[in-house]
C-alpha cells in the first residue's frame, strides 16, 4: 500500500483529569477551538453559526446509539455482559431490529470464561408485558461470539428488547457504569436510525435551538448514516500503521444527499470523523464505479488501503458515477461497508472543513486529524490541554479549517 506511518509519532500525554467523565448540562456551552489556516482561537460552541459562511454545507451523521450492553446473571451468581456489535442473521439492521422471531448478533462477551455453555435468561417488562429473553452461544466470528437471542412474547421487536433490557454503551475510558442520564446525553439531538454502539461525538454539542439558528441563516445541511462500531475505540498497538487492521463499518447515504454534495459549490464541512469517513469513502467508490459495476446484490465495499491505490479523479465525476449506479439499479439509498483508514499523506477529496472532538493518543482518529491539518495537530492539542479543554467523547470540540 506504500504508506509508512510510525504510530509512536502520534501520541501525547493525556492526564486523567482532562477526560470528561460526564457531559455539560448545556450541550452548546462547551468550548470550541477554532483552527483556521494555522491560527488558533477559543470560542463557545453556541457561537458556531457566526463562524459558518452561507457557502458551507454541513454534513451530519444521523445514526442512533442502541442500548447494546445486556447484563445477564447465571444461576451460580456469575455476571455475564453481552455487548451487541452488529446483526449477523438477519444481517440487515432494519430487519434485525424489527425481528420478532429471534435474531443472531456478533457480540463481545464479558466474563466469557464463566459461560462455557447453556442458556442465559433475563426478565423485564415492555409495554406492560412480561418479557423473557434468552441468549445462547451459536459460534464465533473472528474475535466476536455469535449470540442467538430468542424471546417471548414474539410480537415484541428486538429493537424494543435492547431499548428496555440494555444499557448505554458508554466508552470504556470513562471508567464508570452507564447511568440513566447517559441514555439521553450519549445521543445526538438529530439521531434517527438505530445501529451505533458509539455516538458520533462531534454532534453531541448541537441543540435543537442551535440547529434552528443555522437553518434560519440558510446554511445548508444534509445527512448520511454510519453505524459506529466498537472498533472506533481500538488503540493502534502495532508500531507501524500498516500492521493495524482497520475495523469495518456500515454506511448509508441517500440520493438526495449525494445530489446536495454534487450541486454544492462551496465548502463541505463534516460534522465528525464518522461523516468524514463516509464522504471520503463514497468518493473512491464513485471513482471505481467509473470503470466497473459490481451489481447491487451486496453493499459496495472499500477496503483499508484501496484509496491509496486508485487513480484519483474529480469530485463531480465520482458523485455522478454514484448517481448513475443508483439509477441503473433503481436505488434511492446507497449502502456500503468501509474499512478506509485515513493517515498522514492522505489527500482529502470531499471534506474541506472538519468539526471534531479530541481523540485518544495512538488512535486512528488522531491520525485522521493529523492527515487533515498536518503537524499542527500538536499545536491544537497543546492549546486545548493548556487551556483546560475537556477531552474525548463527552469533551469539547474543535473546528478545523486547513489552508487551501
């Protein structure tokens, strides 16, 4: 793949007290660092609208975090935690959440050594009905277990099972149990489609009032969906980035959103690294569709290093290729799976501006920030640390505007 990045060059000292364990009571009162073509300033997030120009198109990830941590207890007293990662059978997210006759999911299992075999049970109520949920090991898929869930009564959908029987999958680095308040605060106000096991955290700062103000200023907005996986928290253990296996994530983008991107002549601003990952992925998929049509029987797929080996083209041609592909196959929405990793040396093809939180040392998200603004990422993080910004998922954010 021809990309050499030493991960030891992308770390920093993050004191425990700088990690935000809880969100602020007012989402938009968080601090906002503005990096603009090398200069750095400090603002408040609610001031974001005045920093946006009318030629900006904001792109949001409207995924919704599911209550995916299920806590069971064996008759022996051992506690087993099942963390639902993604649907396996049926593999379609909507079908899996709507299922009322059982479903199998890829899961991590906490305290798995205490659960060698047998069925686990849990009881709770949904809409006044007594629900009995069972979980059974059905195999393995790489580092995950396949867990078969069945329940009674069958007319209850699995989405309701998770919503009522599961806990919020707050990040492990918070070092605390999920609380009732997290069910609301670890969710963007514009979340819509169930599927994520981690929040697109840059969006946590927006309020309904702030979005209304942005709309009143006639700043354009559009949405896409990337279901954030647990791999987003996976640190890079390898010394060289080429040895790190990037996680795969499902995404969806509508025809109207692709048309908005195609017709927009100004800046495209991604709200979060997840939106960035989709926007850059569809560019490369569109370029590849200019020379081949894989059919529509399976989601489009972009592998980890594909973008570094495809001859680039222009944004307009890529987006037109995507729309042509959708026309040929009668699609209103494009579904894909991306393993794209964005590292220093990558040239951004769609995203002009990035709104993002502060990320863990030695993480692929920090590498993405470095790819976007170069070595100035160190100045940004030094400024944030010295000025007592709050870090990670419930922390403050930054608006990054690189030089043209």
